C-alpha cells in the first residue's frame, strides 16, 4: 500500500484500520470494540481488550522464539560498563522485581514514581510496574527536589524507586538526598522507597521506609503478567504546560501497545532483530516510547546509553556506540548533533569508526534546523529523517513514512501526517488556513491510539488545554503551515512552552520561581535563540521600589533559585534588571516582541503598546 491510500484509510475507516493493527500484538482477550466515544469529548480505543504491556514487550517475544536474542544493551561511558540482557534475562529480571513490588504491597492501579539515572534498573522498574498493573511515573533525574515533590503530591505514589546517584560528565549527582527532601516537602508520603545502590555512592537509608533493591529482589519470587484492561493507565508522564503545575499525561495500555508497534514499522521501518538506539533519557517521552516500550514490542534490541553526545569522552561517542553494537537505526534530538558538530565540524570522528550498520538517522524533540540536517546528510550520506511529536501523542504526528513509502525530504519539514493523525492548519475557530500560510497546527478528532487519554486527576484541564480551544480538534500548541504538497512545517510553540536542548520547559513556571524572590516586583521569562540548545530562557526583572540589591548579586540569586526549584536542566543563567516591562494598554506583557528583540529579529510595534520607548531600552540591554 502507498502512503496516501494508507493515510486515507486511517481517517476514513479508522475502526477497520486500527482493528488490523491491533491484530498484530498479543492480547489476553482481543478487543471486540475498536473505538468508543466517551462523554469527555474524546473516546477510548479497544475498550474491551485485555492485555499486559510487559507481556507484549517481553513474554510475547519469548513465545515467538526470541528468548535468546539480545533485548537490551546498557552502554555507559561514564562508568565504563557494557552489559546486555537477552529477552529471557530481561523478562526474568522484570518478573522478579515485579515480585518484589508485590511483596511491598504494590498492586494494580497503584502509582510508583521512578527517579533514576540511565541504568537498566530504570527500564526494569518501569516494566515491572507494567507487569503488575501499577502505574509508573518516571521523573527525569535532572529535575530538582521541588519538581519531584510536585509530582509526588499529584500522583500520590505508594512507592518511589530511585538509585543512589546519577553520573554527569564530570560529577556524581546524589539522588537520595533529593528524594528525601522531596518526600519531606510533599504532604503525600509514599509507603516505601526502593533504593538501588550504585558503587559510586552508598546512600543512607531510613529504617522502616527504605528498602534495598538487591535485598528485595533476592527474596522475591518472579510473577506472571497481571491482565489489565486496554484502557487502564500504563503510566503518567509529567510535562510542562503554561503554568507552574506540570501536566500528568496519562497513557493507556492497549492503544499505546498497538500504536507504538505500528510506529516501529511506519516511522522507523524496524524489523525484529534490528538494533535500535534512541539516545535520550527514560525521563522523557522519547525514552518511554523508544528506549523502553516500542523497540521491545517490535522484537528489536534496544540500547540504553548513559552518556552524552560529547565529552564522554569526545564527539565520536555516538559513532563508537553505533560501531560497538551494530546500531541500525539511531534516533536523537538535533541539539545532540549540534553539540557534536560544534566540537567536530568536519566530522573527523566519524571516519574513526565503522558505522556501516547504520541505515537511517531520525530526529525529533525540536525543529530540525536545515544546517544540522545538511551537515548530517553531507557527512553520513544516510537518510536524515525529521519527525514531529509530543509527550501528549507518544508517537510521531508527522513523519516520513519509510515503512510504507520513502518520501522526498524537504529540509525544515517533518514531512507528512502519520496515518491516524488528520493534521490541519486552522485558525482559532477551526477554519482552514490556506496552504503555505501559518496557523495553529491541530489534529481533527479522534486522535489515533497511543495518545493521552486525560490529565491525571484533572480531566477538566485535559479538555480546556487540548479539546476546547478549537472545537472538533486536538490543539497541539504548535504553530506552522502545510505546503502545496501536503508537507507539514512546524515553526514553534504558540504558548509559553520553550524547548531547551530538546527538553520541554515552561517559562511560566520559571516566572513563578523568579517572582517569589523578595526583591522582585514583576518579571517575565522568554525563550531566546541559542545556537546549540535551540532556546535558552532569559529573565527580565523589575525590582520593587525601595529594594536595594546589587544587580549581579540578584542575578546570581535568581539563577540559584531556578536551579534549586526546577533543576540545572532549565539552563536559566541570565536575569536582566529593567526599569519597565513592555505591555499592552490592558496590561499584558508583550512576550513575543521581547523574544523577537532578544533574537535580533524584525518586529512590528503593536498598536496596543502602552509605551513604545521601552522597546528601545530593552533592545539596548539585550545587545549591549
Ligand atoms: N541528572 C542530573 N543533572 C542533569 C541531568 C541528569 N540526568 N542531565 C543534565 N543535567 C544537568 C547538567 O549536569 C547541567 O548542569 P550544570 O549547569 O551544573 O552544568 C545542566 O543539567 C544542563 O545539562 P545539559 O542540557 O546536558 O547541558 P550541557 O551543556 O551539559 O550539554 C548537550 C549539552 C546538547 C550535550 C545536552 O543537552 C544533550 O545531550 N542534549 C540532548 C538532549 C536529549 O537527548 N533530549 C531528549 C529529547 S529526544
Ligand atoms: P515534548 O513534549 O517534550 O516531546 O515536546 C514537544 C514539543 O517539541 C512540540 O510541541 C514541538 O514544539 C517540539 N517538537 C518536537 N519535535 C519537533 C519537530 N520535529 N519539529 C519541530 N518541533 C518539534
């Protein structure tokens, strides 16, 4: 089938289309009903299906004869370790840790927070939760204690699973004190904390609450997958919205398994046995979908890499991993290749390694800028494929559908809508915008399987954020256009979400932190262009009348506050004191104009501006 026929079938006959896809995974009870609308304006996929995601990821592969095939390779340049697990070994490790969770009283529907570095135990913990029907919520290790506390408060977990430390390029980051602080800050107290002690740090344990991973597993008996409903939540993954409170994206079991399995063929053209490497972190959606679940659903070998694109030890790190493990498909964020290119502009490192196994390189998480695309294309001579997606969707909304038909690549475009996603560019009333003109990129409902089903504990927020803004559509929050050939170009967020080194962050949340400083009267944070990280946050602050504080000192304090509350990952390093903030006469801060000034772009002075002279003042400050 060609792409256009497949796409048309997916939107004209979605039930037939997804019934066929559902038949490709192992169910405990196959669904009879494919789609059922619900009264929250959305609906449920495969509502009467029963399965277990850990069964689909592990046991099903063993039943298919892949028990001795490598399922997961852990490659850690920061600890100089390499370890691999066959499907049999990974299933045994998961089943045993699932037994340990059960012994701690954790069962179906309970939430479990996983706050771990990139070690195999992180994936084992996730799959073990899935095996007993518990709902995991992985929190990225770069987030500070406060962010972890917010998630504990919201998800109300029965357990927190962590490790004694994470290892960054030159430093060891102790995780346990952060977990202790987060539990202290949260009014919800988990029953237990399971700690994986790494050799680099022996963390202290709190008697009666903390348990050692190895001791628990030594005493545990492996357990079989517990049947769960297709619509039962598999996980909650928090992502930045426009306010200080992150959104707990809820993913179901059945739709997720069907969609990710389909995506492995459609988007990546992966086959069982292929070595698939998503160079990301399990704390992000890319890690959930394409380090842990999808490659295993599809019978591939997945790589879990504890390192960076550069400095671990050099800009040849990615090519070394490709060579050592015979990687066939590589997926990462453009920022990783910008970092490699900066250190190795002529790609000299590439010629040191044999990367002949590599068939395609995939990029997502932020716009693939044409210079990075051209550099990769020139030096690797491989297909370089951009695809656009979000935490909310869990898999690509737009891609080059290589599993069906390799389409011509247009630099700057994520290519075409994936079957199942009826992508349209509309105005706020849902009216179609002509080809080539920018508007809101939206998906006509229903969304395909695999996308969020609600926001944890706040269905009203799910509706008001995604379904209500444009009636009949899912609002992506991204702006862009579709050209005459149907290619989709994503140009950036239309809200206060920014993208720093492929990490999604909220400027609104940073503003809340900055505004809590006693000397600050008012502030705004915008995402300014950065050559390597795509965007970095910059704060403009107004000091309260009568407050006397040295401006450099204030900046240092604000930078420290954001590191402490959100985490180093926010990369908030600049806060400029200004006399006034540019506003409309109704008092709305002109963030877009501030961002354009920061980026040195041309801008139109809005007719509603209160005092146009401020813009010159700000421009001088930015470009001083
Ligand atoms: N745990 C604790 N701290 C972490 C962390 C983690 N897992 N990950 C990052 N940090 C810290 C870093 O140590 C750094 O702290 P510092 O300010 O004290 O030095 C800060 O967060 C910023 O880190 P990072 O974004 O990694 O910046 P960098 O300048 O060290 O590296 C890149 C730049 C481009 C190499 C890096 O951002 C990168 O690898 N990006 C790829 C991102 C990616 O894969 N995204 C997933 C989406 S697909
Ligand atoms: P996250 O939820 O962290 O995956 O971030 C999703 C956001 O990242 C999207 O809403 C986009 O703004 C941006 N994004 C992801 N992939 C792409 C891409 N291929 N092109 C442009 N923007 C992207």
